[in-house]
């Protein structure tokens, strides 16, 4: 796994564009310390190596993001990764994730752009499949598509559903 340094800073957290969920309001200033963020989502090959399985629906290759993970799956993966590496990985906090997704706190509607096609795979451009990591424009010159991620939460279980996994460490 490759990690990149995200310099800390302050930003306006929440629904800065309007039309969001009530949980995204009120918009408020948040400051985060610098942290390391995985350059890409955890890929199927990495997940398989650590856990011995691959829960993904789209098994197109080792360089594709692992998906169909619950919060509990993510925590179990991190625990095994920490034991095997001797390091301390974790999910990013909600503030860290939003700060990184907004290219260091910029006011961008989509992570790294105001055009979703430039930075994310989604219903209209993905052909209903995942894609190899790193195939969309980088965000803030250091990491890849956050807009395509379903955030699993920084220790919070209220993000129902299943999604992709992005790691952080200090």
C-alpha cells in the first residue's frame, strides 16, 4: 500500500452547496492535523493477502478496489493488517476524509473537480462495474477518487450499507 502525506489545515465542513442531508448541517469550521492517507482504495489483492478472502462482487483483478465491505469487515481487516505489519492503520475520521475529499478543504462539488466524470466512477460512466484504481484524475495531486468511495466512517457504525475501504495512519 502506498500512503501520501496530507498536510493539515482548516476548512468549512458540511453541506457547502445546499441540498444535502440534515446531518451535514450546519456548516462549521474544522481543523485537522496532518495525516497519511492511502493513495488508493484498498485493492482486492491486498485484501486477499491479509484476510484470505475477497468479498467483492466484481472480481476483475488484484488491482481493482475491494468492495462489499461492512464496517465490521473494515475493522477486522485493519486489525489483521496492524498485527501483520506492526504499524497502526485506521479508518480516517469523518473530518479527515472530508478534508482530503475536498482537496485540502477547497470548495469543490466533487472531490478534485466540479465535474464528476473527471474524478469518479459512478452510475452514468462506470458500465456498472468497478475499475482499476488510479484511472481517474488525482485529487489535490496526491490521492485518487474519493467521489467513488462510500465512506465507512471513523469508528462510527451509522453509515449502513457496504462500500470501499480507504486507510489512514499517523
